[in-house]
C-alpha cells in the first residue's frame, strides 16, 4: 500500500486510487451527523448557484452549508454539527456546499474511489482503507493553510494507524486546542461555535463511512457505507 498526502482542496486532482477527502472543521464531521440523524443522502455541491437551483427545483430538500464560515442567504442550516446535532433528517435529501470539503470532492477527478474523512469516523475510514484493494491511498487535506492544522493532523493520524504506529489522540486534541485553527471556535463567535470544535473532535463517534458517487445526472451523492 502506498500512502500519499495531498495538501489543499485545490490539489485534489492529484489524488489517485482511493481518495479520502478530509475536512475536520467542519464539512465531513457535519455530514456524518446529518446521515446519523436519518438523512437519505447528501448531494455534495461545489457551486453555490447549483445548490440554490437544486433547492428551487426540490423545495423539500434541505439546503446546508457555508461560504467563508457564513451561512448564505436562504440556507436552511449552516455547516455546523452543533446546529444540527439533534435535528431529525429522517428520509430527507440534504444539499451540502462548503468552501473546502465539497470543493475537494469535486476536484478529485482522477481518483478511482472517494470517501470522506474526519475524526468523528476515523476508525471507520482506517478499516475501510485496510479492506480495500487499492494500492494507492490519497489522503486529501482540504484545508492546508496552516502547518499541522486539523486536516493535516487527521491525515497523519489515519496514516499512522495504517502503518501500524498510531498517534495518540489525546496529544492531538491538546495540540489542536492550542493551534490557531481552534481560536475561531474557542472564541465562540456566532458563525463558529465552541461546541463545533468539541463535536468535530469526538473521536470515532460514528462507525460508518460516506462514499461519494457520481450519478447519471452528474450530481455527486454521499451515501453511508
């Protein structure tokens, strides 16, 4: 098995084999909460205008996401696990568009298979990778703006387990609590809640993966596997 770490969603086209698109704060943590709360599927959209059009064509769909951390006008929910932690999405289809995570999925055009990754389902990701037949594993850190930030550390955590020398998560949590990437959450601003930080670092809260599949309508769906 060859493991490659790809830095930033802009470079996701470099991902090959099995691509794990990682967005800890907050896209793929939020997505796991959505699916766990009963959603039928998530449509991952990189273009916000497409997201608006899908909502217009399907008023019963849930429109969720952010741009630069702010909830766009007309959206039902932001990109916050704290906001939707206890929301019942049973049977619903959710349109999800974000500044990094959904961009990474859309750009991973050279990967043979795509799943999402975060700390909330890290062990499920590790197990899925181990059971796959792919020789190349690409760990895509959608946000790599700062050294050793949450996505980079998550990629290293997954890699360390795959290589049999696992990193200690308690050390990771301490590191991230003191990292600049956490300050915007720990200041508990309206757009970025402290509880988001805590929920996104709920290690292995979920035991499933989200697989991205392109449908005939050229939309990308995230489904529980």
